């Protein structure tokens, strides 16, 4: 009996950590809610950022299917200050957007190392 409970402890801890992250991500009464940017959101939740960066695009899709409220929170953060110019740039370059969307985080890092001018252009559009 004790062995069964002991084997569940890591799972219980993981679930509690995820719940804590989701609760912290939810806007509180009187706060600015969706007005925070993606960068601000991930600064407040670095463990979530690390976890998402390690996932493949397919794993992220599955994760967000299971956590639609978190997906909504990140979408709101993407709409935060300055994201409009970046989205317009990517809308004007759909082939680039499609290519970036299909890359893993590691592939995107490598891509931007080879194309620093593009990274700079996208970062400027965020501002």
C-alpha cells in the first residue's frame, strides 16, 4: 500500500506545480488582465517558458488542447503592446511565418543565428 502512494508523489507534485502556474497566470481582479506582453508573462512564469521551449510543435499543440485557458492567456499576451507590427510583418511574409511555425525552438534559434537581420527586424516590430 505504501509503495503505491510513494509512486504517485512525483505525479502529484507535477500536477500541483501546473495548477500553481495556471493560477498565477490567471488575471486577478483589478489587474490589467490581457494587457501584459508575452515577455512579461514569461518573465513571471520562467518554468512554463522553459517547459514550452523544450516541447516539439506537436507536443505544444497537445498541451494547449489540454490547457485552453493558458493558450488564451498567451494569445492575449501576444496581442499586448507592440505585437501588432510583428504580426503585420509576418502577415506580409506568409512563407516566413509558415517556415518559422514549423520549426522547433532549437531550429528557430539556429535560423536566427544565421539571419540576425531578420531577428532584429522582428524584435523591432515588437516594440
